[in-house]
RNA sequence: GGCCCCAUGGUCAAGUGGACUAAGACACCGGUCUUUCAAGCCGGUAACCCGGGUUCGAAUCCCGGUGGGGUCACCA
C-alpha cells in the first residue's frame, strides 16, 4: 500500500520519553501505518543548554521497546536527512536569508535583558507581553552602528498586524486566531541557531510532512508557524492536536507524579503490548466496547477523526489491569523471554541457564503468572522456588503456626509425602494429603495452611499441590522439617 | 491577565437531534468458586457542569456563565 502520507515524531533530547510523548509518537505511528504512509523520527536538538547526553539513545530504546518502528530518522537515514536539527543549520540559515532579503524578517538588536524588562513591565501593568517591533523601524545607519558596536542580532519575522490566521485541525476543526495578538517573534537566535517555531516549519516543509500530529500544548504556536509557511512560500500541512495526558491531580505530567516514563513502566514489568494498548485507548476508542486490542486491530481501525478532544487523566490501575490480562494470555515463550531479566534482577537465577533450569523456570512461570499483574510481581511471587532462605510471613505465623500441634502435623505431612511413589505430582501428593486429613480427622485447611507457610513463607500463592510438585520431594520434606523445628524454637507453647 | 482548547460516573470512554429509564471497562462494594490469594462468573453503587435559547423532541445544535487545561522565552 502506498500513500503520500508522511508524519513525524520530533522529540527534544532533553530527557527520557514520558507517556505523553509516547502517546503522541504512538498516534503518529498508528496514523502512518493505518494510511500506508511513512513515520519519521526527527531530533529537535537545537537547545545546546538543555540537551542531555544519552537522551537520544533513551528515546530510541523506549520507542523500539514499544514497537514503534520508524522509516526514516537519525541512525537509519532516509531521503530527507539529516534527521537531527543540529546537522541542518545551513538549511535554516538559507531559509532565514530568504526571509530577510524578501523583507519579511528583520534583525533585532535588543538584548535579552531589555526584552525581559519589557515583558516584566507589561506583565505588571496587566498587558499581554508582546515585542514592540521597535527594531523593525531602525534606519540603515542605526543598524550598521549596532553591528559596528558588535551587538549580536536575532532575526524576527514580521507579523501581519491585522486579519486572521486559521489553523486547519483534523481533530478540532478550524481554529481562528487574530493576527493582532501575535508579535514579531524570533526565528533565528543571535548565535545563528533557529528557534523551535522556525526550525520545525523549515523541516516539516523540507521533509514533505503532510500531517503534523502533536500535543495540544502546541496549538497556540500554530498560527505563528502557519505564518512561517506563508512567508516561506510553502503550503501548511494538516494539523492534528491531540489532547494532553494529565496526571491524576489534573496537572501536567512531571517527575513528582511518580512513574510517568516509558522506561520506568518497563522497569516495573509492564509489557510493551499492554502499554501500547493502554496508550491507544487514552484519547482514542474503536467506537465500541472492546478494550483488549492487538496492535494489528488498532492499526487497522485507527483514525484521527475518532480521537477525542479533551485531556485524559492516566490511570495506572487500568494499565495494571490490562497488563495482567496480557501477562496471563501471551504465549509461554513470550512471558519466559520477558520475565528472565526480572528473575535475574531479583537474584533468582544466574546469567547462564542450562536446559534443565530453563524448563524449571518455565514451569514456575506457568504456575505463578495468572496471579501476577507485572513482571516485577511475577519475579517476587516466584522467589521461594529459587531460594530456601526466606522468612515466614509474621502475620501468617500468628495465624497458622500458633495453633497447637502444628509441628507434629507438619511432620505427619512430611511422612505422608515421603511415602508418595513416583511421579511426585499434584495428583499423587494431593491424594496423600487427603488421606492424611481424613485419617487425622482435621479440616483440610488445618494441614494445608501451615504447609503452605512452611514451604513458601507466605499465606498466599498458587495451588498448594502445584507448589509441592514443583518444589520436588527433597525440598518439600526439608522445608516441612525446617518449619516444624522453627516453630518449636520460636513459637511459645500456649 | 490576553489568546486558544475542552467539559458524560472517582478514572478511561460509547454517544454526532428521537433506539437514553445514558453502553462498556478500570477502581470500589457484595455474592459465587476454592486449601489461600488472584483470576473467572453473577450482581450493585456511581455521570450528561450551570443558565438561557432553537426544536414536536437536546447529552447531542446555538449563546452566555462557570470550571479545568494549554500558551504567551534568543525552550522545544
């Protein structure tokens, strides 16, 4: 399928990718894939001050992990490269020169301090802070005097002053701005580097971007950008301003809201397919009641027209629910692959794994995964399958180890299990326990609960006989004996 | 403050003039299953911001309020 659609995600490498940025990238990706177009990655790295050393790699990794593969971008290149703005400075200078010689832009010699003072004054007197346009009125003589004095100039674009600029937005319809509210803004900084509103337009035009899909916070910038397109003689693209993602307190996402970065969700054990699905549902819906949608279904049904207009508050509980759904429904091979790093991080397994270990790990995962909501939980809930040095849950101790006769009961259980013939599986071990329960005339729970605590240190977990079978006879018997002895030592006889 | 956007349960959302006594999901609460905890299944609480219009009829269209958000840098 071929189409002329070209969209881009243009992050600034000033930090890691947060879920708002990820959602914007996702919608660009979905629109490109849904329309048979191209998805382009461009780095907006013109802010030398705020640029972070490894941010680019981090963003690439997060996008890749989410499965948002791009067709053109830094690293892989493409027909309209380079794809880092820092490598396109000549282009911006050429375009700026065109503006200047056409009389559409002018040099401004005001210092940042002067401008800041004017802004402050305007703010004090309750006026909108707006550049006066004073340098536009400079005579040729005044200009050369400034240059001779060594004052570095910025380049400002002249605004129409009257009339209206309308933004054609695929999600919001036509948004109209009075040109009188726009001031002559800077397109080139005094260091020869373009500002965002300029570089963005130059690149979108040069890269033949057809649809600019970005966060709503950019809507107010858009009339200025439309005016840049006009001044440069380019046709503006279709804009689509997607709603913001807000933190649970309705504020813009920031670090103080806890985990909001893609990398953090990954580290906690969220699956990329779950985050992909969740993010797609934040601001978009297939129009019916389906919630669990595969990548293919989402790509197949995505449209900008179905994107909502209001901001959404992200809800980590729903993400977690979706994650648990994926965790219990993806293939065994997939969970295994995803879970391994978490098992390693928890110190449960070593770097190298032999085939037997591998088989054992797979079995552990299969018995535990339906109860876990994240891979982090999965590793935590699996720990006693890999190590003997766990403590008994204090609440569990009070509840089930304090009953009288528990050590004897555990030793009875141990004897019963010791006599189980091969295979030492859930059916045989349960049969042995049921016989014992009947023989002793106790309730099932009276034997089962202390056994669970003895074997796992916990009061909750998978079916007890699955645990017993997985642990195997030797470890099961050892742990039962250990618990019996421990109780005698630690639980006061009452 | 100026400009811009937005407004359905706590949250995500369906809804585009009559099928709305307003869907579904998360969360919450109860029940069921069970050796525990989850999951599953069954059920429940909970919403059209307010006021005017237009219309036979408004969650839906228009206007005005209110509320929330965004933006007003030599940041992107």
